[in-house]
C-alpha cells in the first residue's frame, strides 16, 4: 500500500484505536456483567461470555478469506466497512442500556449476540495498512509519545465515564461507536488502493490445512490461545480480583500500559547487554514465566506487576501500547496477503479452542480453576510458540 493520504490515515488510525481501546476492553466485561444478571452465576456468566467470544472468532474465521477477495474492490473500502462494523458492534452494546434489558431478557441477549457478530465481522474486514507500520508509527517523537500515553489512559477515562455519569456505560459505548464512525469518515482523504489476493475462499481453506502450512498454522493456533487469554480471560480475572470495581480495573489497566511503555525498552536493552536477545530458550523461559506470575496475582499491585512484566518481557507483536487496538497488523508489505489470511484464521482457531476449554472448566469446576487452567495453557503455548517460531525461521534459511 502506498504512502498516500498519510495524514488521513494517521487520523483514522488514532480515532479507531481510541474506539477499540475503550470499546473492546469494556465490551467483553459488559457482556459478562449482563450475562451475570441473567444467569445469577459467575460460572455461567463466564461460560456465556466465552461462547459469544468464540462466536465472534468463528465469524472472523469464515469471513477472513472474503476480505482478501474484497481487495479487488479496494482496500480503503474494506477499511471503511471494517470501521463501520466496529461502530455497529459498539452501538449494540450502547442499546443494551437503553432497552431495559433486565425486563426484556430476549432483547438483551439479542443485542449481546449482535455485538459478538459485528465484532467478528470487524475482525475479518479490518487489517491495519502496512503504510501505518512503516510511515506513521515513528520512534521517539513527541507526537508518538503523546499519542501512546493518551491511548494508555483510555481504560482509566472509560472507567471514570462509567462511574461518574448517570448511564455512563451506555455513553461510553456510544462514544466508542461515534469514534469508529468518525474514523471511517477520516478515510475520505485516503486514496483507494487495489491489491490482488490470488486464492478463492475454497483454496484458502484448503491451504490452511495443507502440509506445507502446518508449522505456521501451529504457531498461529498457539498465538491465538495466548491472544484470547490476554484479551478476554485475564481482563475478566482481573475484574473479579478487583471486586468488579470499574475504577480500580481502569486504573490498573492504564498503569499496566504506562509501565509497559517504559518497561519494554528497558528489557530490550538488558537482553542486548547480556547478549541473549536472540536466544530462543531465554525468550521461551521469559514468555512462560510472564504468564505463570499471573497465577499469584491477588491484588491491584500484584496485577500491575504481573502485567508490566508480561508486556515488558514478551516480544511485542503490535505497534503501540494498546493491545486491543493493535493486533491486526498486515504482513509482508501487503494490506492482506494469502499468508496473513492463514495466520488470522489460525489465530481464530486457537481462540475458539481456548474459549471451549475455558467454558468447560468454568462449568464443570470452579471459575478460579478455569482461570488457572487457561493461564497455564497460555504459558505453555507462549513458550512453545517462541521455540517453534525459531525452528521455522532456521528452516527458512
């Protein structure tokens, strides 16, 4: 993708990152709370949340090959449609709090399902343009620093909106929807670009399970397991540890992101000084331990320490601090190429698998056991991913 309309793209990315940093983080927390009201059981609320998250990932898995085909009609169009899908998903959540859902459970459940469906559609349609990674992320500039700090503070500001304004939670999702919609309009100044995606949908599904792509598929599945634990399971655990306090949760999440912003650079310098920055065994040990320390987290301070250690020690896959908004970067200098699609589909498989395990453990055992099981599985998956990635990179040369 060319570097045309870079200002429009920069504005779009910032607005959309703001929307996702608030909407996705509090969206799934809200799904859990509404499910908790309906089921009157923490375990069943977690099961319902995991099922809806798996639904979103299943839709993303099915639709991802169609995103590649849609590039024939323009990458900007796919970005706009993905932004609109995100806005619609948050609008569904805003409507939950205008619908008196406690009196009309069928309506409330339908709105939650609508959020999950359009969340999956957004996931399938929206990939961050490669031009964003190359031209717009900068390094060490004052503008970049201010942008990342403002995004790190979104969880705290979102919590303050929820708790200090009557109907604040509905307002938060309305604001997230408005930001996502504004991000779509911001692309008006971004020149349309066309890229070829050579496979049909059927060929994409066949390639996914072909022998040639099995090593990359395994890595993507392992990363998907980590992803759902990081973006869904662990925030839910932290929210429960903090006694379902939005202010405490928002403050902890913001402190985590701010700490990670500084900690990543310090960790990289330390690894380089020790000359182990490329050692797969050291990196695998760090990845494993950064998950395991979460098993001991039982307070706000411990959650912050565990999270900062994870984000600082783990090799970042995203640009910026807001994990929810930055985990859809395109690969190989393309908007979406065939291997990006396979990676995303593998991630979806891993996330669905993890949701099934978590839902089953929460239903059969205690929620505490379910959280421990998933965090342990994520720890093993993270270490295995590092080692398999190293082995695959050696085979490539």
